[in-house]
């Protein structure tokens, strides 16, 4: 019987996509997929370092995995992702059970690292790469069932040049680099041929795509273009019906991108727009190059272009030096914009960031109280937004089973979770009417038979035989931490 692998993934959508790609590489190298870690010969922990809790979870995992490794001779453990990129071979020195470490730019090296580990070699590969070819690792493989039928993530750029004082991303993902538009389109065409209907474009500051090339006059040579132009290009791919993107930065919304939300039917009416704070003083200390007034104005422009736009955000409370007045300014921003939802966090210092050196920390109990007040406010706004939608018709891309027996669950164009009682396979699109609202989801009832999940017949360039199948990659656990990139 062949050897098998299991990938445990923490963190953002980009980490989840990296795990899919590594799973496809391992399947191509002859490894099978283990349903659970207890059955695996190879276990990879794909890490996140945005929040301290995620990093500490890695160290707890590695402590427990010593026993996992001893249970079966020849087992191999690898560590990947942002903590791996940040710590490198220090992980090998600290944890004797770890056999190899690879960073965010080194996915292609995984099969070779595994083969070397099986021969007793321990190694770390965390070098940065500016080669756009590092992105071109397929996420499709016939042996991998899709983790998100009908939907796929596509990396368009990676890295960040903003250096917010709280964020470690420039150190773990490197500086901004954009993929050639033709390579992105080719990947999307393959995904559409495999039955994907919705794509989510990924980047740490995704709407910064191509900006350096355009500013320097190198876009034609680099094969890049504006982000709005890229969206238009991908919307023309037959079979693609929905386009999303995450996470954008407020500073990189040009007029063309704002217009696209009103003019491009396939661009979903949802923007996840990280604000981080509603206080100008805190934003300045965070090194966020906009004011709360400018942020509000951007939201207004987007809603003029698309009046039904759902806006969600990221917010940090308890940032060093945050006063009660600063916190009240954040609450005011939340009320004024009326976010549909928000990821909310207490500030946690990350080694290597400027804010970790600030000496005016907010007391933990104060930060916790602020977080709870913010969450209470957002919960009421989310419920109100959901209740306003009762009676509406919407279209749901089914992702899997719902919370209750007989239910399925999926997301509508506004990125809202919709649960409904229906016999519908994952990957199918179904028209529903919203009949009930909860603080966390909508309840719908089917209006018409679903449209089956099937390859798009109109695609002219089907995937190669090695990439055939209606699957995007699995064999790894779903992301276990709700965290978006700190953009």
C-alpha cells in the first residue's frame, strides 16, 4: 500500500489555496490522500502568523505530534506557511520531530523535500522568489475531491509593500509581485472547464495588482494590467458566472474599479474592505494611509456604483495607545457604514513589527470589553441587514450540508450564508427566496430546480489529462481560523 498525506491548515484563504496546490503536487508524486491524520504517513502543518493564537497553536500541535510520529516508523512531519517563512530552520532546531520546513514561495519544492526527509535529511527552504512562475502550481488533480465544489480561489498577486505597523505579512509573504494576466486567465479557463462557476481572486492587497508595472511603464513587458481590466478579462471566460476578490486595500480603489461594481454583472455585490479602526489617530499609528472620512467616502462611492453592495470589514481593538475616544470613533464608523459583517480582533503583538515596540499597551481587560461591545454592535447590524432581505429572491451556490438535518448550505452573491431544506448536490446553483433571518445566516426556500454542477461545454481549451476531473484539491483539513490578510 502506498504512502499517504494529510495537511492541517490554519489561517487565510491563501493558505488554504497553498494547501490545495501542495496536495495536488503530492498526488502527482504518487501519494494518496489520508482521510484523517491517524492514517497518514506524512503530515504537513500549514501555519498562520497574523495572530499570536495561530502561532501558539502550531507549537502546541508540534508538541503533540511527537507521539504521532513515534507510533509508526518512517512517518514525516513538515511545517509550511507564514510561521515557517518567518522562523525557518529555527523550527528544526526547536522541534526534533520536524523533518522539513518550507516557506510561502517554495511550494514546488515539497515533493523533493519529502523524498529527502524519507532518507533522513532534515532541511528548510524559505528563500524568497520574484519569479512569477512560482504561482503556476496546479490546484487540480483527479484524485482530489473538491473542498469547494463549483468555486475556486485564484492567486493574482502576493506580498505587500504597505508595512502596517501591526502586520507581519511583508516579512512572511514578501514584497508585492503580480502574475501575468495571461497565466491567470489560463488557470481560470481550466477551472471553468472543470465546472467552476465562481472564482475568488486572492492577494494580500489584491487590488494593488499590476500597480508597480503600470506606474513604471512595464505592464506590457510584465504581462500585467489594471485590476479592473483583469476583472473584465476574466468575466469574459465562458462558464464563469461569479467573480469575487479579497482582500483589497482602501488606498487602491481607482475610478475604474469602483465603476466595475456597477457595470460588470459577474462581479459580486460584496466588498470585504478592511478598515482596522475608525480613529484617525490609531490609523496613523497603524500606518494606514487614509482617514476615517476618506474610508467613509470610498464606501459611499462604491454604493453609488452598486446601491445594494454588501460591505464587510476587519477591525482591531486594543491597539497600543487606543483611548476610549478612539474606540468610540470605531463604533461610529461601524454605525455609519452599516457593515454587513466584520472580522473583529483584539490586537496581539507580532515579533518583528513596529507596533510590537510600542510601550503604551491597552490593558487586556479593557481590550476584551471593547471587543465584546464592538461584536454586540456588529451582531445587531448583521441581523438587521439579514432581516431586510426577507422576501428577496437570490441565487445560492451550494457548498455542502447545513447545520440541521435535511439542510444544505451555500453562499449567495452578497457572500451571505444561506441554509435551505433541499436535495441539492454541492456545486449546484439554485434560486431561492429568503424566508427567515438569523444573526449568522439566511434561511431560504427553493424556487426552481437547481442547475447541475458540470463542466462548461463552451470552453475551448480543456485541461490536460493530468488535470481532468471536477475537483479542485482536498485531502487537507479546512482552515480552522477566521482571519483575512492584514491589508
